[in-house]
C-alpha cells in the first residue's frame, strides 16, 4: 500500500513564482490590471506566435468570450467535439445556443472529419450552418486540423480551438491553438502550467482581442461615469495570478519534455501487454502528453477498466476514465450527435475502455514504476 498518494496531474511550481508575486505586492498591482498581465499576454503571444492574447479568469471564460466575439446567440448552432470536459460546451448554453456534438476518430481521439463533413452538409441543406465549430485537442494531442480546416473554410464557419489541454503541443510546426479563428488555453491547477485558476484567449485578429478585453472588463464604455452599452463579463485575470503564469511559462518546454518522458516510460513498460493500446501521436505533430492515456480491451485482458481503476485507487493512486462524451451527459440529453461512421461510435468506445494515468511533471520515476507494477498486477501480467 502506498501511503503517499500519487496524483493524476498536480500543480508543479518552478520556484520563480514568488518573485513575480512579491513584485505585484510591493507595487500594489493586485487588481485585474497591471504589468504582469501585460507581460504574460505578450510572452504567451510570442511563444505561440499569435498576434494577441487576452488573460482571463478561466478557459471556460475564454470560450464564452470567443462565442460572444463570433456573435453566437439564441438558437444558433455550434458544433463541438463530444469527447471532452463539459466546460467546452457549457458556454454555448450561456449564449442560448444549440450544441451539436461530433464524434471522435480513432487515431487522434479528436473530432472526426468524416462526422463533421456529414454534419456540415446536412446543416447546409437545412440552411442552418453553425456559427462556430469548437475543436478540442484532447490530452495534448492535436486534432486533424488540415481536414477540419478545409471543411470549415468550405462552408465559411469559424473555428475555435479548445487547446485547454494542449499548450506546448504543435501541429505541423505551428502551436496548437493558433490555427483557427480563435483559440483558448486553461491554466487550471491540473494543467501543464497553472496560475491556480485562469485561462487565455488567443487571436490572430488584434481588433477581436481589443473587443475581448472590453467584454471581459464589464464592457465599460469610454466615459467619465460608469456607462455600459453592451453586456460584458468580469473575466479578467488578476495581476497576481498573471505573475504565477509568467514563471510557469518560463519552464513550459521543460514540463513538456518531462511529460513526454513519462509517456515514453509507460509505453516502454506496457505497450507489449496484450489488449493495451496507447493514444497515438499523429505524424507531424508533437503532443505535450499532458496526460498519458491508454485503452484496455477487456476481451483480451479479462479485466475491465473499472476493476483496474479500483486497483489503482486501493493503492492510493489517482487515475481516471477518459472524458464521458457530452452527448451521453444528462445535461445534453436529446442533443444532436454525429457518429464517426454509421456503425462506429468512437467516443463511446474510448470512454468505456480508456484510462488516464498519473502524468504530472513532478512524478518521480519510483512513483511511476509503482503505477506500472499496480497495472501489471491488476491485469495479472
């Protein structure tokens, strides 16, 4: 029995965070404005090679702002990956929109271009094309963006990249999150870098970024008194948290390298086991390997993912199933959903067979070997 719990993806501080925090305190820049925010936005934009970036209170807030910028309103359709966390789609409901969920494809586990093509064609025939497509880059692996972008461009539908889990990943040499009209990142406590809570909206259009800052600060008009002509939000990141983000961004490449090493060790030790299959890395992409994920074929191994998860939990090891597809969530009951293929629902198969393993950048090799040994024992290997 392991007395010290091994967590899935705990925060990992660099040591430099307190320097930026102390500076914020000494200069009294505590509110959602200040030098750390300005610098964090510029440093992030430079890292991902985007025109502009807007630091906000969460990745969810960034998606909400993106939908607002694209004028998604009541009754408007928004297509969204189904295999993702609920935060990817909740902002569609905030805007009164209608989510339509798109299945995964088996290679990247992300949005299926085949399903998306059918969904867009049907929407075109119905004369009700979506106002936006939210493409999620799951567990650090980029979706098949060439195929998805070609379809979106053909139907003139803007793409929002939900890169909450994929900061530090690349697709054909470009940063995950900068290929679409808008992109978002999350700095939640479990992400590859964290500000404790926070997010970032990235734009290639500086006018959109300017509008996003306006909306994120309660849409206050330029006037001596408080005047508001549009609905706004209280979504700006604090200067203190932005300081944490600056220190974290400095070590991002190190964090990616460590998590990729964690994945490689899992793969080396487990990939030859019958019935075990790891999430692939598409050709010409680099996954940040935020979480190492694999599937277990019960017909081959003789054990279910639930029994394996229980064995890990009993050993004080935190592991999780992969995301429950949104089309199966009670919140979205009755929502339209497009399968990868007529006889193949990839996202449900991944949910029923997938496991996320401890993958933090502070994970010690001895701890990882404990996880591996526990998995082997659970599968009688």
